[in-house]
C-alpha cells in the first residue's frame, strides 16, 4: 500500500478526537456498566435448565455453581436467603431448572445468572437426587438395622406428627378408638411446601426431648404420617433434616407417609414403616378384645401348666414314698434303745435312793422329837444366858447402879480427864435423867456451884503464911 493512498490508516502515537468521529472513547467501567444495563434489561427474568457443576457453599451462606450442557457453561450464584429456602441440597450432576436474571460481573469480565429459585428438572432428576441422598445417609449408618428400636406392646401415650386438618389424623384417631383407645398428642405441622421439613424435624425432636416426669406425658411411640401424593408432594419427608431427626429420635418411630407404593427416606430411618396411616394405628396398638382373649388363653394355659406340675410332683412323691421303708421299721431300733435306757434309768434311780437312805439314816435319828426337845431346852438356856449378858453390857446398865455417863455438847461420851477439861461444859446422864455441869479446877461441879466458884472472893490471905 502506498503512503499516498487516502484510504490508508496511519498509525498514531497520540490519541486525539477527530471531527465527525462518532466512536467516542469510553472507560472500562462505563463500558461494563453499559453492558450490565443491557444484559439485565434484556434478560431480567430467565429460566435455564442445566446440570449443576462445581457446587460450593460459602461461609456467608451464599452458594456458587455452574449450569452446563454439552455445548456451553453458565456461572450461577444464589444468595443466602434463597439458598436457605431450597427444599433440597444441590449437588454436582443434578439436572435443575434455575429461575433468575442475568447480570455481568465486571471483576472477571463475564456474565452470570443470579438464581432466585432452583427446581429439580423432572421426576427423573428428583429420583437421582433421592438415590444419591439415600446412599450418602446409608453410608453413615442411619438406616442400619442395629439402630432400630422395638415398638412398645401397649403404649400409654402416642405422639402423632401430621397436619391437624387432614384426613390422616382422623383416620388414625378413629382406628385407635376401634382397637384400643389411647392418649394421643398431636404435633401439628405442614406436610408439604416451604418450611414443611423444618416443622416436621422440629416436632420429632420436640417429642424426643420431652422429659419422662414432665407435666405432659411423654409419648411411648411417635407416628410420622401423611397421605399419598407425588414425589414432589412427599419431598419434605426426603429432606436430610427430617431423616436425621427420625433416626436420632429416642422414642420408637413409625413412618406412615403416602400410600403403599410410596417410599421416602423417612421410611428407611424410622424404626418401623407402615404402608398407610391407618396401618400405623393398627401397628401401634393391639385389638383390646383380642388382647383380653389372649390374656384369658394365657391364664388357662398357666392354670393347666400349674395343675400338670402339681400332678407330676404328686406322682414323684408317691413313687418315692413307696421306695421308702415303713415307719415302724425305721423306729423299731430306736424304740428298743429307748427301752434299754429306761430300764437302766430305773436301776440307777433305785441305787441312788438306797445310797441316800444310808447317808441320811444317821441324821434322821437325830431328828427324834425327844432329842429335838432336849436340844431346844439347851438352846433356850443358852439364849437366856446371852440375853442376861447383853443386858449387863448395855451402856445404860451402870447408870442404875449409881454411875453417870459424861458427854460433851454433841452428846459424845467423854472418856478422859483431858477431854472433860477441854470440853468445859459437860453433861451428866443418870438413870433418871440428865444434868449439866462445868469442869472447874480439875473438879466436876454443878453449874450453880461452878458459877459461885467463878465469882471473885475476898482476899483472906494465906492462913499458912507467917
């Protein structure tokens, strides 16, 4: 190309605006904003079907994934609020239909769909999700036979988790009344739609957490029930939160969801599965009349068993009695031994009596009345002599012969001169009474004389002094 060609575009170093140029330079942000408005205006509401790939949940609660088919791939994001309302857990390989709007993400120069709702694309996809969740929970052992609990034979209280307005609860109550009237606690829940799974799980966990000694009787059995429906209608009973609540319940659980051909993961987690809610009521309690009949039959069998046992015991006792020797044969040797001992005892008694007669014959002669009289007279004379001796030795006896007993103020007998002088005032006891006296100058004087002697006397002098 020649340098003089007018159509040639000359490379420029410096960008400049040229007159009549309609392509004005835009910033990257301006272009990104324009693209974003265009895309969001044109694709403000779209429904896209594809297979989930690269699914992950952020710590914030938002979920990120891609939708793909055999030829293309579309990034997707679902914010926390919408993700919390999902009726299932998304996973890679699941065919879904996403509803939302397209937007651009300037940070990576790409576009993505902001998902508002996510649905499984057809029953085939739901069954695939069902099988995948079933396999994962089975691998954890939630469906293991070892976890299954035995149903009580006659529950006193039955808890029912179901809709309070449907035909299911009426069928269960009617069947229980026909068979064996029981106390029933109904925990009302939604059985399909948004929030149904959370309510069902909360009800099962609530029954399980009830105290045994609380004001409300704790159920002995729990029935989780719902009528029939499509796989979508029954999906709440396939959600993981419900399956785990049923598997972890401390009370035996009967799952009665749908009709006989319907199967949910709740059926696998429960301790027993009933094909219908009515069948669950039949499984929960026996027929009262049949139970009474069985009790009567057991009573008859018990009575017959006791009678047969007594008869066999009587026969064995009779057989043993015939083998035993007669009583006379058993007692004869002992009777002979008793006779021998009796004879020896009589002989021994006679011998002892003879010896006693010899031993007491001498003392017996001494017991002759005449000899006893002489001995009594002799003893009387001796007693009289002792009486006279005692009378002569009595402390008051000398007083009758003119003697007196000297006592101190306490009545104690004074035995010496020094004691009398020390006492000062003494008492004299005569045979006919007591008198007082004072000890003066070494002589015993009556009190009057002692008082006179104590008075001072005129000094007459000593007759014997020169």
